[in-house]
């Protein structure tokens, strides 16, 4: 009887490959006839029906998953990514300015679409102001009025395969920072670059040699247009197992950002950010050296970094320094009821000390959080970040800063963030 039952089940499954409405009726008719002739009991027939139904559910689910993955051809080539940040920020200022406690959001959403094996296009929308290039935040301070949503990135990226070169990339449009840097001292993390950039890299055993360059437009509505020309060369090596040392030197040449016809003001001062460069600043031509030592301590990522910038065109207040330490990576929840406490993958902490003198960099593009933005600030920054849920973190960051020269006013900032990536 067991052998007969197996053959009947196999036959029922074969019949089940017919359209659903047809096979369901055929299986029932077959099983009912077998019960009538005493070959199967009613209980055995029901067991076979249940097994056939379970198998059909599995087949339907597998088919649905396959169809979902297939989808339209353009959807297979396109990936979407976004993030949302909710922030409470307290600012304690001495001297000019009021103490503030404000709530802010940042929302970014974009796509990358593969046009061919070598070409892709991408774009991203983000909250923030049209007149502030270094912030994608929106504050809850405008009586429930709607928030702006702007084009933050839009670019073409061409990455051809070239003999003898490990990596080649040409990118143009509104792009992310194309230069390697371990800190936001020279470039704010939210800054997008308008123009074109190139990247090449070559692996030579345990050493990677790379170069980045770019040409960017700042202001074309002038007699002498403002622009930025940059080049960077670097090396990344693994001198010891589990230890990576990366270093890079860049030269950034600003053209016509100091417009003497405007009494020494910045050519893009209408952006509304802090103007902290001294009026005696004749030009901005930067040397920028970056170093980072990365390893793992007891399986936890750790890094020590240094960032130095020098304005070769300035005669005073022309240097900037940043020394930082990071430990951990909050990529998983720090606690779950199934796995318990997860300090290895759920905790991240860091510290850096920074001194950015007044003429060390063009003041419109530096970190907007350190000292309230602009140059002429020095101080300490501490932060801790915890994995809260899957793809979500909570964190707190404290900026303890003061002016390098002048009144020595204090500017302390505490930021509490919830960030979810999707």
C-alpha cells in the first residue's frame, strides 16, 4: 500500500503541472474514485490532497520570487538607495549669536542605473536649502510649511577597462567628493561638486597607487569666472597582515574666488554661509596631506588619521590640522533578544582634534558643524554611535570649539541623531 500511495502522489503532482483550475479538479476526481473502489481510505486520500497542496504552494512561491527578480529589464539594471536622519541639536554660544535648541531632518533618495558594462547614470534628491552647498538639513522652524527637495546629485560615470590599469573612472555632472580624505576639515560631507573628475588606480602587489583629478565650476556669471582645479596622488599599502596605511597629497587651485572688485569679499558670498576668511586673503591655493592607519583590534575596526591643509597664497593664518581616532563600526543592533549584547558590531566611537585657521581654506566649503561653519575655529569633537535596529543607528556627538584668533568665543554643539538607511 505504501508503494501504491507513492505512485499515486507522484501522479497527482504530475497532474498538478496543469493549469490550477484543471489539476485541482482532476486530482479530486482521481482520489474520489480510488476511495470508492476501496484502494484508499478517505483519510489517506486527504493526506495526499494536503501534500499536493503544500507542494503547489512551494512552487507558486518560487515562481513569484523568480518573476519579482526578473521584472522589467530597466529595473534589473537599476538600484535604489536612501537614508533618513532625525536630529535634535543644541548650540551653546558665547559672544555673538543666541543659544538654540532645534530639531532637523535630512532625507536623501536616489538611484544608480547601469546603462552598459562600462557606463552608468545616477541621481539623488535631498532636503536642504538651494543656497547652502554644505547642508542637506531642514529645520522645524517655519510653522509647518513644506520642506524643499532638491537635486543633490546627477551624473554620468564611465569606467572603461584599460590594459595595465586596475581602475579607471571618468565622471561628470553633480558628483560626490572625488578626493580621498579621512576627515571633513577641508570638505564638508554634504558638499557636492559641479564639474568633471577622473580616477585611476593600479595594484602593484600589496600596494595600490591612485590618482584623482577634477575641474569644477563655481561661478560663471562674472567677467572672470570662478573655478576650482584639483589633482591628488596617493598610495595604499599593507605593510603588515591586517594593517593598511593610506596617504595622499592634493593640490587645489581656486581661480577668481577672491573678487577685488567686491572689496575683497568672496565671489559666492551670497550663499549665506559664514564669511570667515580675512579680508587680506589674496588667493586660495591649497596643499592638502592626508594619512590614515587602519587595522583591527580584537576583531574591531580601528583607525588613526591625520589631515593637514596649507594655503600657499596666504601670508598669515594659513594652516589647518586634524587628528582623529575611530573605533568600531555600528552595522548591527547592539542588542537583540536572540543574540544578546553585540559590542563588536553594534558600537562605534570616535574623537578628533581640529584647528582651522582663518585663511587655511575657502570658508564656504568646510565642515558646517565645527564651530558653526567657516574657518578660524579650533577644538575637540567626541561621538558615540549604537546600532539600534537593522539598518538604523542612534548617536550623540559633541563639538567643543572656540575661535583661533579674535574674541575667543566658545561654540559648543550637541547633536543627537537617529539614522535609518534603506
